[in-house]
């Protein structure tokens, strides 16, 4: 199982929110590159980079941060937040993203997201399936759609999607543990080729082997690292022992 720390960016700074609420913003570091280098120094190879300004603005904003991290580390970065057009994707990939995550666009403009899967391939495009009560949420989680989570994922599997990041919004940033039951349900009901990346609520190290045993392909960890609930040395050991 891949360990994927998250760096969320507002105004070029590394922050975390609770349940996607911008009013709960807490700045952890003024320099995201410094954070990324710490991750890399502990054997971490992947990074989930989220442009929260982009999610609000509905277009890419913090691509310079992406560029700096990509140029100065060897981390494989998946980048998301406000990617709405072919031009946004071009900027993201040119700035060093290995993969991009599309959430709201996959709900609101299915045609363009499906085109991206066809154009860039399933290794480059991740479906962001963020949910509240098993309903997909969009626009930086400011809106709930009528899309049901599992049928939504299944419909994109038929379009060739492989990677899906699923965040239970009620858990995100709360340090109360991830949605084990929800992930179990997704892995049981969706096609077995699904590469499910668990996100939201990770609160301590012991939850990681459970997600691994369930069959999650990766897990995104945010606040638990920043609040020292999980040490980078623990993650380093987990990666080495796989």
C-alpha cells in the first residue's frame, strides 16, 4: 500500500482544514517545499498536493508551488484542486504533476473528464470521489450533488478509470479514524481492478495495516502527520517492511 502524505495549499502555504471548511484553516508551514523534502528524507515517494485556492477559484492557482516541489524533490505528485479545463491540465503536467485528480469536473462535466481519461490514460487521471453520506460532494465540498458514491465510481470504471481517491468528508481532518466500512463496501461492490486510495480521518499508525489488509492501494495522510499523531519514522519503517 502506498503511503501518500498530503500538502494542502492556500496562498502558497501548507495548511489543513477540518471537513473542508476554509474557516478552520490552520497554517503548518510557510514553505511547502520544506515539508515535501522532510517527507522524501523519510523514504516517502508519493505526494498528494491540493490547490485549495484553485478549488475555490475553479482554475489552477498554486502551480508554482507544484513546480518548486517537482523540481527540487523526486516525489511523484498527484495534483488536484480546481482543474477544469485542458489548459489547467497542461499547466499541471508541465509544472511536474505525475497525475491529476478531478472531482467536481467529473460530476459537472462528464464529457471533458472522460476525454481526459482517453487522452492521458488511466495512469495519469485519478477520480476524486469525495462523499458525505455516500453522496458525491463538489466545489471544494461546498455543494452536495445527487450522485450516489458507488454507482458514480462504477460508471467511471466503465470509462477506464483505475485510481479513485475516496474521502469521507465527515471524517476529514477530524482525527477520528477512517471510514473502514465505506471502503469495504466500495471494494466489495466495485470491479476488482479498482485502485482505491483511502483519504480522510487517519488518526494513528495502527489504522494503516487495516487499510492495507482490506485492499486499499494507497492511503492519504494529512493532519495526523502535522499533529504528530503519526511519526515520519513510523511511515519510513512501514514502507521498508512492505
